[in-house]
C-alpha cells in the first residue's frame, strides 16, 4: 500500500476539474454535450493510468492512458473518429514497443501498420491514402522479419533497410493510387504517372543495392576515430582500470557490451550490498542501444551518425568508470 503514496493527487484533481468544467459548459452550450462522453472516458483512463503507474510501473500506466485516448477518439462526433483512434493507438504502440521485453520489433511494426492505415483512411487523402497503407504493410513485414534477427543473421540487412522498405511500399501505394484515380479522371496521364512511379522505385531500390555493395566495414573508420580519444579516455580510467581498455574498445568501436559488463560486475562485486546503485551502474552499459541507419542514408551521413554514436559510447564509459571509482573509493 505504500506505493499508493506515489500518486500525484494534483494531476488527478486536474482531470476531475477539467471534466467538471466541460460538464458545466455543456449545460449552457449544446455543442459541447457531444464532448462529454469522450471527456469522461479520457478522465477515467488517465486516472487509472496514474494509479497503475504508482502500483505496477510506467509501461502499464502508458498502456492505460493510450487506451483511454484511443477510446476517447472513438467517441468523437466526427466522421474521422475511427482513423484518429487508429492513428493514436498505432503511434502509442510504436512508441512503447522498445520498452517491452517480448517481441519489441513485431509490436512496433504492428503499431506502424495500424497508425499508417489510420492515416490512409483520413477523408482528405482520398485515393492517395494507399501510399500510407502500403508503407505501413511493408514496414510491418520488415519489422516482423527483423524480429527473427537473433536466430537468423540474414535478417540484419532487412533491419537496416526498414526505411527503404517503407519507401518502396509507399511507391507501390502511389502506383496503385495513380493507376486508379488517373485512369478515371485523366487517362492520358496514366502513362507518365506509371513511368514516374517506376523511376522512383528504381532510384530507391538502386540506392539500397548500391549502398549494400559499396558499403565498407565501418570498424576501420570507427577505430580511426577511437584512436583520437583513446589516450585521454584510458588516462581517465586510471591505473586500477587500465586492464579494461580492451573491453572498452570492444564497446566503443563495435558496440559489444558483454566484456565490459563482466568487467564492471567483477570489480563492482563489493557493491552488491547497494543493489540499486550497482544496477544503475551496469544498466548504463547493458541498456545501451545503437541507432541504426538505413541503406538509403548516404555514406557521409552514415559516418556522421557512426561518429556521433562512438562519442556517445565514450561518454557512457567515462561516466560509468567515474562513478565506479567513486563508489569503490579509488583516487581519481
């Protein structure tokens, strides 16, 4: 029951106050009565989310709030209420997916499919909505294949090409839209529309293939960047941690975490009495996730991303070892 004291009563009071205000105004303004039901649903689920966050955790709280916003959108008095609800549900699912323990890529792909299909159903888009629905379908297929990555190494190129797969899906959707709408309104332009779509498809596919064929192993580039920082970083580690330099290089250059986590666990064994501090220390390395780039990204931009990620990993290492030295009471 102590967890209940983590509730934020002020935030819940805001929900109740906003609901009361809408109800009071709806008695004077007829058009606001249609917003009363969505407001009730939203207030209930936001409150339930706060309670779940205090008792269970942030993931449960986020899921309840997302469900509340989705249901509130369904109750909106508008013809686009269902697409709006799908967009909210899909976007929220895609956002929370990386925090899930099981099948995060599959869940994110499903979220993108639902959200983009909702976008495709918005009335202003008309026939052009197929661009978004096809993009969502291709992204879902790409993320589903990437989910197999741990068991099948051939899925790694698919994961790095997710943006390209989405673009190809959008182009196929554009072809469907062009073929359907132009053939009825301007049949004389169908030929040019098809060639434009074909050209875009060839450009995207060609960029992916060229990038795959011409790509060099980034390790040589990253090693050259690491050498510029190595002396300063190793000096910061101090003599007690100098033997960790190989594990540090593995993490900084290649993103491999196992050796560095094992090293910190070994030297931080005496910190097990303070489990929270130790878990926080290990978590900075263990929870690190590098940012992937698409095959469509030009080489010079990829190098910029890789350099930024390397510098980010160096900062993480320096922070972790500085904390470790402090906790172990070693001299800096």
